[in-house]
């Protein structure tokens, strides 16, 4: 018997604790009052969210972070594409923002449009034993259910560990589970496009 695993969806992880302290300070010094982006506020519960132009800052910690995020995406896509462009890609950051999640924060199921890849960087996972995981849903939706396709009904829970970057295709539905910790949960999110550079 031969089995082809088709239509797989990658989740890619990178780690960088070196930018965490600088990002956290900058974010806490520039806290929004509510959902300043005015995007999908109904889906965001007990969260503060910046406008979607977070990476437009000239602050050195922001520019250092942007370079690293872009480098991670280029490495990731080069690996998937068998390095056919020798890593020569131009990364465009379409949107960028941060969240500060308070106790009982959550974010309803959503995906991201107008981009091919997305990233979530955990600046501070808060009290990680108290929820706040990012949960990615399986993009394969069956039209009939029985014991022959139970394997389809899976999701991946990503723990919000400090310094962890998760890159994922924009079509993946995901959400933040209910966070019940007392410490702030801080993440940076961004949407990216990629073209030959």
C-alpha cells in the first residue's frame, strides 16, 4: 500500500528571546485604550489592540524585530520551495499590530485576508497554565461524518511561550482560547506578502 499525504498545512516555529524585553517595553509604553484598529472589535474580548500599522515605527527594536520576522519567513518559504530563488524574496508587511490580553481575554475564530502568510510572536505568554493558547483549526472540512474520518476533526493548540514565533498560511482559521491568568498576555501579530526580490 502507498499513501500520499495531500493538502498538508504547515505551522512553522522560530524562537528569539533577544527581542522580547525591548518589544515589551515599547508596547507597554504605547498601550492603546481599547481596540484602536477598529477591526472586528466584536470578536475581541477584554483585549487592547493597537492600530494595524505597528511596524511603521522607526524605533530600533521595531525595525530589528521586523528584519528578523522577514528573515524567518524567507527561510521558511525557501525551504518549502526547494530554494528555487536562492532566498531572494521581498517581504511586504501588510498589517501589523499588538494585543495586550487581560484576565478573561479571548479572540473569536478568524483568518486573515489580503496576504499569504501570517505571524504571531509571543512577547509574554502571561500565566501560561491559565489558557490563552492559540488554537488552529483543521482547514479540511468533511461533508459527512462517521468513524472513517474522525482523524479530520483535529486542532493544534500552540502554547504562548515567550519569544516563540508561529508562521502560518493566512487561510487557517484560529482563535485565542480564554485566558484566565492575572498577568498580561502580550502578542505581536502581522500579515505578509512575498514576491521574488
